[in-house]
């Protein structure tokens, strides 16, 4: 292993009667490693000091390890070196050190993972091709952190990137002050990105496509900002392109949360954005932060068709300011004790309803959504113990375009029946109560009114 020393002298000087320490003697060394035989990355790092750079060339056949005691180190494949991990039970390279950079490897393959960041390690992973691993391309675990930029992660048996067990990552950029995109290409894996077990990630500017399951999964009490704004005072944003995945484009499940803004989410078989199992999300420029998502052409075909946005099983969402169109089933579906605010979206040409709410769920429409090309079903449909409240047919401008429509009509609350309403104890009246077409009644002291047979409450205009 060849060593080139770049020396800066550090010394002590007596100046005007005072002892002054000047930053004059730091050694930054550049070492070269040509892999082969006993010459391995694992062996080389044992000789490195903080601040060193290891330039690697050749074919490294090893399950390399950069242990916890190693800090401030760059391992650079120079665009030509490769790593192939022969042991399928270990990562091709495991990093537990702090402030480590792994960059410019032409190929990292084999092993269980391509790169494993473990035991609180902190790593910058940039400009590598990571492919054909036994499970995951990059895994960040056990309170690790990674900044992951400009990599290609393809054809891994499991996930392109996995963040788990109280870990975190920046994916598609290096720092919150970045003002240029550093996108990863994540394709043809099982899941593109998966965030689990109380972990978090910020995801910006990536292309996530052709994965066999989801594009991005956030689950198990985890959190993600997908398509957020970086740079000075949040001045820069770069959309993620999430397309042609066989599962959902984005899945948020099991008590997790996400902020999803400025992304292009198209042609995903399992739907565009799916929330389930007590999860929540802000989708679009909610509160004026971020930009619209384009959620189009998702949902597959046939009996398993899915929606542009689905909010199910005790979940909640704010869906504001997005373009939601040409999805196979509904534009927005809210089911099974869930709730959503759905406002100021363009909801066009979806194969089912524009908005469908059912099974003890609710939708609030605080700002009118618009339809320029009718949805195939109703603009708004409500069934089975649910409610819809807000503006459906006209918004603040009162224009024809400021409406939510379907080929079957503006809205549907099903057939109606007559029920008896009795006053409560101590009350002289009951009401107001809304019927299926939006009219309200106050019944005093007892009386009847027309109520939707499926139990919907319609407070829409």
C-alpha cells in the first residue's frame, strides 16, 4: 500500500510574551490500495488515521469492515474499483465508524447488503453502483445515519434502501443547505425505499421506478418527508419521480407519518399514495409549504384496481392542491373509520368516484376541488355511516370550473328512507339534520325526515 503524505505543520509560538497555539501541524495522508490477496479494505483501514483518504483500485473480494473506532475517513473507488462480498450472511462492506465517506465504486455487489451502516455509524455514500445483493443495496440500522446521493441501486433481491431500528437518512442530497439535486436511481428492487422501526428519512430528487413492490414504504412508527424543500430557508426543491412500481408509489402504514409534496407519482400498480393502520400524511402544499404532487395513472387494472390516494383503517390525511387524475379506481378513497381534508385539488378523469367516503369515515372540503374532465362515477360519493362536509359544486369564485363532477353526477348519497326522530330529554327540538340532497330540517318536538339509507350525513353545498 503506497502512502503519500500531505503535511501541515502545527506548533507552539511565543508571541508578545504569550504562548500561542497555531493550527500548523496536521497530517492528511492519501493512501493507495490495489486489492488482491491479503490486500483488503479491512486490513488497510487498520493503518489509517483521522483525515486520511484511501484510494482503492482493482477487484476487492471481501466482506469489508470499517469498525467503530475509525473516524474521519474517505474510501474512494475512483470510478474503477469493485467490491464483491463472498459471504451471503454479511454485508459487502459494513461501516460502524463516524464521519466515513464511501464513494465512486464502479460496482458493489454480493453479500447480504451492499453497504450496511450499523451501530451508530455516520456515513456519506455517494456515486456508487450497488446491485445484485442478496437482500438490500444500502441498509442503515441500529441508530445509524447516512447521506445517500448520486448512487444507482438496482436489481437487489430485497430493498434498494432500508432505514430501520431508530436510524435516519438524507436520500437524494447531502445536507439541508443543498441547492442542487444529487439524485439516486433506485430501480428493479423489491421495495425501492423502506423506512421501518421508528426511523426517519428526508427524500428529495430521486427516480424510484420499476420495483416489484412499493416505491417508498414508511411503516412501524416511522416518519418521512418526501419531496421537501432544502437550501437557504427552504428555497430549493427537486421532485421525486416515483413510477411504474408494482405496489403503491408511496405506502404509509402502521402508525407512521409523512409529508409528501412536489412529487410525480405515476403508473404505480398498487395506487399512488396509500395510508393505512392509524397513519397520517400531509399530501400537497398543506399550509402553504411545498408544491403540488402530480398523482396520475395509478391503480393497475381489473379486480385489484387501486386509487390515486387512499386513506383507510383509522388513518387521516390533508390532501390539498394536487393534480389527481386518470387513476384506475377513485381519485381519493377514504374508508374504515378514516378522515381526510380534501381541498383545492384538481380531480379529473378517474375511473371511479372523484372522492369516495364510506364505512364510518369522513371528508371535509374546505376549499373547492375542480374537475375539468369528469370522473367516471360521481364527483363525491358517501356510504355506510360516513359524512361529507364543505364545498362540492362551487367555490369562492362561483365559476363552473370550480366544481367536483362525475359522469354520474356531482354527488351520490344513495337511496333514502324515512325515519322517526325523537327529541332528547330536556330538548324542545332536534336538529338541524341534513338529508341526502343537502336540505336541512329542524324537527320539533318529534317528527320525521328523509335520511340516507346508508347513514350518510351530507353537509355539502
